[in-house]
C-alpha cells in the first residue's frame, strides 16, 4: 500500500536524542557521518554546510536537514557566528492496517537545505523550537510526550510550507481562528459575512485562504464540523431529531441527506447500533420480528422512503398505509408487532 507523507507524520513516533539552542564559537566545526536524522534552523549569523559534496551558506531562515548516512561538514564565520536550533532524532511509523500494526519506513520530505521565506511561519517555528529546547533542558520525564507533540507540529508546519504553492502562515492563522469560532458557535446559524467580519477580511479573501489551506470552502468546512459532532452525539444515543438541532441543522431531512453524503450511511444506522448496545431489551420485539423476516439490522433505515427510528418503523408504515417497507420487504403484519 502507498502511504502519503501526511500518513508518516500523523503516525510518526520520534525519539529525540539531542536538542540544543546552539551559540557557535569561532572554532566551531562539524565533520562526521550521520547515524541519525538532524534538523537545524538558523535564526542568526552564518555558517557553511556541506552534505555529500553539496555546499550551502546558511543564514537566518535556512533549514538544514541531514539523514542517516549523510557525510556532514559545517563551520561558522568569525564575524557572523552561527546561532541555530538543532535536533538529533530517530523515528518509526506504526500504522494500524487490516487489524494489525505494521511499521512503515518512509523518508521525510525535506531536502538538504531550504529557506523559510514566510515571516509568520518563521516566527511560529522559532517559537516552537524555543519551547522544545526549554522543555528538553528541564529533564522532566513527563515532558517527553509534550516534546514529541511540539516536534511533530514543527515537522507538519515545515512540510505544509514545502508542499503547497502560495502557502502563507498568516493565512493559516486566519483559518485556525475561524475554525475555532465555527466550533464554538456550530449550533447556531453562521453566515459568510459573519465569519469574514470575525476574521477581519473580505468574504472573497476568506474563501480563498480557506480553499488554499483546507481544500474546502468555509461553509463546506462548517458542515464537516457539524457532521462530525453529529456522529458523536448519535453514538451516545441522542435521537436524530435532537442531534440535527444540536449541531445547527434546522431541517432534519436536509441533515439526513448531508449526513448520508458525508458518511455513506444515514444517521439512523449510527443511532441504531448504539441504542441496541445500551438497551438490548428496549427494541427486543422489533429486533426479533425483523430478524425473523431475514432483515439485517443495518437495513432498518427506510420506511416508504422516509427514515425512521426502529421503534417508529411499524407505526409510520401503518399510518402511511404502506403494505411494505420498500427497502426491506417487511410486510405490515410483521411491522404491526413493532408498534
């Protein structure tokens, strides 16, 4: 199976071997073959780096990467002493697939040298490197998990900046701000004018940065947030009608269509499994009757083209005068037992 770089980063489990905020002296030199990965971010001064014969003169904003096996040489200049953050690390990538864990081996998507030209991104990454070095100096065992999280965030930001054209971290900050606002206010009606006013940008620019950063429009992203929240509520046994209202949908039928389009399954399927798991006797009669009819519980979803809860399925068919449920073939006499 092919794995994306984001799969690598999301599943990456790094071990940080050495973390330093380096203030190089005039005689500072590196000359070795790498046995691990190394990442350096220059924030002041200059240095010459040579990797496998490729030369780079690095200054503020330069990101230097070495992988195991690289032959490395580096020196600073007496008049512009190097100051940089540096991390030695190794990593593995466990992926859960087909019911078992597998370790995948993938290279990180960084070249020997690359420059961070986005001012906001440079400030953010520098802040994260600073947090990481301070945490490493504390030598507290409970800081290890936090250090891994910071390091993964650094790698993710750097990868995004190298993979997306016109990537701008100031755009990311706008999008993050609006997404937080969406989550906090998902239950009420939100409009593009309101979101753009909150972000302090025009409607057209908000749409542009959203598509650039997330690949979706603001409204599509809001719907995705609401559907994910709805799925959690349904799994907790909240009714479809109440869930629809709680996540900001005024029309239950529209909510059902959107949910099915997003999750490839109607909301009743998620609700049904949870109810039966928590209340095995609550739907006992319906459960037994439908199973006798040879109907799998995954199909308890459509009654004459209207979605119904399992305890309402007989009642709705009866009231509508239907002789059968179109998607199941259950006859009305059987469903009468479920009223």
